C-alpha cells in the first residue's frame, strides 16, 4: 500500500493543523473550563470558515465532495489537539450517512448547515439495552404517519446543542432503522452525565418520542445497511482521533524526557525510559498503518470488516499503552492539571471502549476469520 498523500490532502492536513493549533491552545481550553463550557465554538466556526467541515459533503450541498481519507486527516488533528468539537458525531456519524442514504429533502435540510457550522447533530451509539451496536434495543413503532420510539442511551455528546440526534432502533418485527430524533420533542428526556475527560455527556431517554417519517434515514428495508455504514465509519473516526491523541502524547513524552534531568542528565538517556518510549513509538506505527488500511478500503467501497476490527483493536489496546507510558515517563507532571497531558490520557480512555474495546474487537475479528 502507498500511504503517501496527494498535494491536496497534504494541504488539508496542514490547514486543519494550523487552524486547530492556533485556536485550541492550553490557555483557550483552560478559559473554557473556567467559564464552565466545553464546546470550542470558535474552533468549530473557524473550520467552517476554512471550508473544512464540508470535506466529505457533496459539492451540491455546499461541501468539497471529497472522501473518508480527507475527513480522517481532519479527525487526526482533532485528536492531536483534543479539540472539544462535535466532529465525530456531526461530520462522521451524521453527515456521511445523510450524504449516502438521505432523501433530497434531508440533504438540503442538514448538509449545508453542517458545512457552514450552523447545524450540530449528536449520535446515540451507547445503547443501554444492548452491547452490540448492530442490534439496537430501542423500539420504533409506526403510529399513523409517524414513528413512536422508546429506548435509553448513554454518553450522548452535544445532545443539548444538537438539532437532531442519530438514533438506531428496531421495528416491532425486528427490522433495523436509523432515525433523526429532535431532542426538544415530546417524549425525549436528557439527563446530565460526565465523561472520564470531564466532557458533558447526556443520558437520552425516549418514551414514545414522536419522529416524523421525514426524519427516518433510509427505509426499514435498508435500515441494517444504513446502520452498518454509520457504525463502520464512526469506528474508523474513533481510530483516527485515537491515533492523533497517541501521536501527540508520544511527542510530548519524548520532548519532556529530553528536557527533564535527573542525576544531572536527561532521563531520555536512561535505558528504561528509552525502551518505554520506543515501545510506544512501535504502538503508534501499528495504530497508524491499521487505521489507514481500513480507511483506504472503506473509501473505495471495499469490504473492510477485518481491517476495521484490527484498527479498532490497535486504537484501543495500543492507544491505552501509549498514554499510560506517557503518564509514567512524565511522573507527577502527567497528573498535574496545569500540564495538558492529562487531557490526552482521559480522552483516550473515553474513546477506548466506545463501539467496543480491544477484547470485543478481537472477538469480532475471530468470528470473521472463522466464518
């Protein structure tokens, strides 16, 4: 495989890196926390103004008409800056399925607003009644020309700001479907939660919540295809963000080890530290190659089930090892909240188990190999 990028892709990566690097700083994140806020609205809007939010949105709907590779380049930089923006839910879990399966009315209603930074869409992917994202426990019943949805979901990010929330469900006869639920409609309740990284999350409870037929993504006939498309690309997005987190944590660790002195010499000269950082480098390379391989296959419409399982395993397993090594080499500094490393550790832990951790990814891979 050729992992080199085109000139356009290099330009996209460099522009996103510049935008997020200039705006999502340690000082700006501390200022947000001091004000009791999480969403870095300025960074989100600057990405919109730079035409980066519409990278994978079709040109006729205000986007650039590019693909998963370009979007993963953006998500990678989101990870490197741990930018608190709804990139995963809005740009991946919502915009990609909308562009692929949405009606013309749905595309006109949402995609242009997403590209301009005006529309935020959440994603309910942690089903409290099912550990398998492909087997939703929420039930949708057709009542007249509307659907009535009942179910409970945890860890829904940006639900309080979202115009819609992507919700997987099943019909009374067991068919899968994906709905765009209005969080302000009757029958929807939001309960406050908090992620390991301090991110405001929401418990989403649906009790006969009414959903218009215009807010069904795809049909009951292809609902499983829509759900698979959504879950696969969201899993890939998690891997891209985790790669960015691990790379930046490793960079910070190598820099710290070269500057921190003990017994009059940098700790980077100690064999134990060198081995630990070297192992972390190998882990990052495994995360990188597996993520881009899965991305390459998905971007070309090829079967990528095995590659996604491998990539998610490395993102969870190796990602956890890298941020743990970073914490250990930093010592007490790694746990000091005046020093930014803790954000990388805590965000990595939040993503590690989303849509399945290392053991679940290996179990999926085993089933695929033995099938």
